[in-house]
């Protein structure tokens, strides 16, 4: 029995995409009279249904409610699968100054406070695109049940400079991939500064190691033909900006060319529209950051950085116009990729200046509808399709019996208006029920801590101390 338990634990950890241990063993929840938006391919809405949740799984739909079940009233409410943000940078100890954990953290973060904004916004899985050793630690805290947080998929960056590891030639690139695999990373993120040969070698080696590759398109390809970087197993573009950086031709025809090549190469796209929209807004005025949803939950060090050391502040009109042109082209890319039948995934780049963990997913979903996706397509981009790319669609991403209970209870129907994804009345994460009042308590703890500690965190001072 004990061996079995250890074995189970190993399987759980090896699978590596787990949210926390379920604290509510033997708990059965019944959500009554709920309208289910299952987000399966057919996505047939099941009205006025009962969903039973036992331990961390969806146990049954429309079956008799056991006597000991805790009842959640779902009347006039809507249930969607937990949201997946496919592009995040979660704060972790030491971040963002040191990439070598052995040098010790200069700044430490409270993992729960880092995770609360995700949970409060219905984000139950995140794809960490700058994963470091510390993120494994965070994930362990979540798995242990010490922290309520999302499932974390971790991608290791391999770059040509300013990264760890640095890979300057194909042999180094291949070694870096093999080492990342040994360390337990599930995915590889190729980065901007790789040279052409190393980019290709990293992707080829990742395929050999059974690791999917997401990433940037290196600047080394700028001005070259797009078919040069759409190579087999480069399977996800981290933001539309990667394509707009490759060309000065912002026509629909160009967008279609990228889309055609992506389709042929089976490369999916995270448009990450909020990124450029936010950059434009910041370039116009930093007041736009302060008024973003959720700014009060941003760690004071980041508040300080975004407001006092913001590289977009004071941009010229010409630069701002350039951002606007890029933004428009990103919209065209979404249209062209949709037209070509390339799957589109929702990702925010949370953690870069102005983009707030958890809260920003709703901005991204809205922008994707404005770019021409239907509300249902947008929801798929943050649920089923994202789970599919991560190869965990047998476990999460839809509401079906046997899947993990990662669910968001909404006050209103998001198929009618995508902004309704913000109207959250409760979240199930791995079978743990966090109702609205608990969410509010968790958020206010973060806000209070931020306010009380604001004075301690000054970005510029910290940089100066580092230099001395
Ligand atoms: Zn990023």
C-alpha cells in the first residue's frame, strides 16, 4: 500500500502539471441548476444541470446528488473550464536580477500573493515561459497544498545571449536542451538571440527529447524568407510581435503568407494582443497602468519599476504611431490565422511592464473577439485548445466526467458577452472550492500587504544598491 502511494506520488510529480493536493478529501460538491459550457468540440450547452465534484475530479454530470454533498447554488449561473494563460512570467525569488539561483535571492516573494491574482481571475493553469529553478519550488508549494495556485507548465529559455543557458552554436544548443530535460523542464522556449543554425539545432534536439518548442523568432531571420524559420517542430509562436518584427510589410497579404506557412508547418499562434496594446497605452501615459484592473495587487517592487523605470515613457509620436501600426497588423494576423485554420491560443505575457497576472487574461480574451474570433473560439483558445497544445487535454480544458475539477462559475453567459468572464462567483481549483467571499479575502490580503510595504520597495534604489 505504502509502495503504491509512493508510486502514485511519483506519477503525479512526473506528470508535472498538477495543482495542489486536495485538502478536501471525501468532500463531494454538487453545483445545482447550473448552465454548463463544456468547451468540448461540439460545445453543447447543458442547461440547468447538476455537476458533482468528488475529491479533485468531475465525478458526474446530471446524476443523483449524494446525501453528504455540499450544495452550491448555480441558478442563472454559467460554468466554464478553468482558464489557461499560455504566456506568463510569474515573479519568483531573485527575480529579475539574477538568473543563477545559487547566488541567492535579492528579493523574496510570497508565493501565495503571486498566485492569488491567477486564482481570483479563474486562471487555473499557467504556462511559465521564463521558468527557473524557483518556479519548480513554487509548483511544489502548490502541490503540497501550502499555496492555492494554478497548475504550472514550465518552459526553459535557451537563448543566444542574456539568458541561462547561452547557446552560441548548435552543439551548445543541443546540450542545453538535454540538460533542461534532465532538470525536469517539459518545454523549450527558443529565444531572440539564437543564430540560425543554433535555433534549428535546439528545435531538432527538443524533438528528439520529446519536448515541444515555443518561442520567439530570432532577429537573425529578419529580412529573410519566412519559410526559413517555419521549421518542423517549432510548434508555437509566443506572440504576434515575433512576426511583426520580421517584416515592414504590414499588409493583409503578408499576414496571410505567415498564416499559410504556419498552417503547413503546424505552428500555432499566441497573438498576445494585450502586449502591444499595453505598450502603446504606456507610451502615451503611465496613468494608463495605474488605472488597469488589478494594479493594487501588483507587488510594490513591480509597481515601482513600471512607474519609475518604464522604458516606454516619453516615447515620441513617431514611436507611438509605430506601436499602433504593429497593433493593427497583429489584428490582421489573428484574422489571417483564423482564416487559414491555425489554432490560436490565449496568452498575456503577464509580468512584463503593465501586464497584470490573472487580470490581463480577460483583456486578451476581449481583444481576440475584437480581432474577429467568436466568443466560443476565444474561450476555446484559453481552455480546450491550450490544454491540447500542452498535451493535457485528457485531464483539463473541458467540462467532462473524469477531468480535474478546474472550473469557473460565472454570473453571466460569456458566449453572449466575453467580458462576462470577469464576473466570477467562484473557482474550483483541483477540486478545492474558492467562493467569491474567499477570493475577496485573498485579494484584500495581497492589497493590504502591498500598501503596508510599499515604502520598502523602490526599484531605482535597489538598482543603485546593486551597483555599489
Ligand atoms: Zn514573455
